C-alpha cells in the first residue's frame, strides 16, 4: 500500500539540512489544515496520513460524490503499516527521521546518502546545468527560446558591481540556491539596495553561491510535469497553467486539459516549438537527474514578450525545477479525474487572519456558487478540497 503525506515544508527542510527542522508556525498550521489534500491525487487502494478529527467525516462525504478509493491513517496507527511505500510531497532528512520514530521500517525509506543527493539535485545551480541542453536546440527553433542563469560564486564588491552593470537595462533577480515556489528571491529592478547586498552576502556565506537572472517581460506562467524512474528515464506527465503575484509567489492553477493549455500557448508560440521544448526537456532532465532522483518533478516555464533580437514571444523553458510533487501536478490530476471535458475552473489556496474570516468567506462562496456534482464529476460550483473546521486558517478549493 502507498501512504501519501502532505509535507509542504519540504523545500524549507532541505535548505535547513538537518533532521530536526521545525517549520514556522504558519507552515505547520497550513500542513495541518490541508493534510487531507493528497486524497485527490492518491492512487486507488492507498492511504493518506492525517488526523482523523474532521478529516474522516469529510472524506466520507467526498466518497459519496467522487470515486475516491483512499483511506485515512493517523500517526498512532503507523506501526501497523510499517512496510508501506511512502509518497510524500517531497523527501528530506527531517521527514525520514519522523517516520522512523513513528514506526516505519528503515528499508522502506530513502537512505541518508540518497537524501543528500536529492538536496544537491534540488539546488537552483542545477537549473543552470539544465539550461545547457538548450544550446543544442534546433537552428530556427532556438530563436523562440530565451533564459539565462548566472551562478555568482563570489559576493565581493567587484562581483556585485559587475552584476549591476551587466543587467542595468533589464534589471535582475537574485535567487537563493535552496528555496522554491517563488521564495528566496530578491528583485533588483534598479540595482541593489544595501539590504539586497547584505542578503546576497549571507546567502553566499551559507550556500556558497547565488543565482542571478535577468528580469523578463512575462506574459504567461506555465509548467511541464514529469516523472523520473531513477533508472535514467524521465517521462512527460502533462502541463499546468498557473498564476503568480508580482513577486513570483504561487497563487493558483487554472484547471484545463493539456489540449486546452496547448491551444492557449499557441497564441504565442508555434505548437511544434512547444513539442520540441518538451522533448528536449525530457532528454535534459534524464541527463541531469535521471539516475539521481526518483519521483515526480515539475519545471516552471514562462512565455515572455518584447525580447530584443527575438520574435514577438519566446519561451523561457527552465525558470525553476522542483524535485517534488507540485500544485501543478495536483491541478492536472484533478482536471483529468474530476472535471468534465470542455469545462474549466481554478484551483486555489488562500489564508485568513482569523478562523472567523475563513468560515465567513466559506459560507459566502457556498451560497454564491452552489455545488453541482454528477457521475463523479464537478459540473459547477465551489468545492473545498479539505474540511473547513472551527480551527482552519487555510483552505484549498476549486471553483468551476
């Protein structure tokens, strides 16, 4: 049996690189409120690790509406399932130690050596390595591709001054080598402030390098989702189209089929270019990660406009690589399984300052968007993907 765990703090735990990491209180609250989320992408005859309070009753309700063949397992029950195959959001040392303490067999968990390798692979420095595979992109197609990553291995005055001079026309973004989902970024549109310089030097002292990239004129955010079998093969699983805020932090996913995503992207880029980017990415991921990582991974991309010496629109095919499950994968799986053909919607996660605010908004959304489910598909309406409880501060939901 497979056991799914929603450990959304995986990127933070990897950056901490200890087996005793404790996430900030808001992250702990979010993981508790959204613990049931894996039921929507879990395989049949599997289980989700979550507290039974509220989750058990809500799962029972969901099973009446949708074809969900998933059970709930709580932490005290884990010793009875010591040989399960664990399917976390992402792997790290802290999760491994926690599962061992809860009674799982060590042989069913990745070794510490494997997890050290995962952490190395998760570094944004690997994105710079991945970008090299597009240097051999077919002549004629390469003019539709942009994207540059500079690894800054020194943070002295001369190096920082050189960065400012090099990117003074476009502005630039500084990226921590270990963070994800739009985190660990410093946007420098008009050079570096003293705060940016100090941040850059701290990052360099902690991680040995910082990534520097020009700021592009983004038109669309999208991603390609893959699976690595750990034996050298990486397979394309589907697209996701998502929205971010002005700082690049994830906000929501559009629920659209792969064909609908391709149709939307064809407004900017020829379909054949998109297909060749996908095939090149499969090959590049296999070269860089194919034998070092086993599991799902997502590659964030952008459609950009207004680039000098390029056509009107180009693809930045390697903005970010996430060696873990992603919200885009969840949205893709949800669309495939629970949304009728031709129907679109949106998957969102949001937070509220108080539980009362969340409950009030929840009631308003239920009244404004009545739920209509037929034959295990969501035809229209507002559907919370996890229970809204008297303690909830976070919710995940779809609106169709």
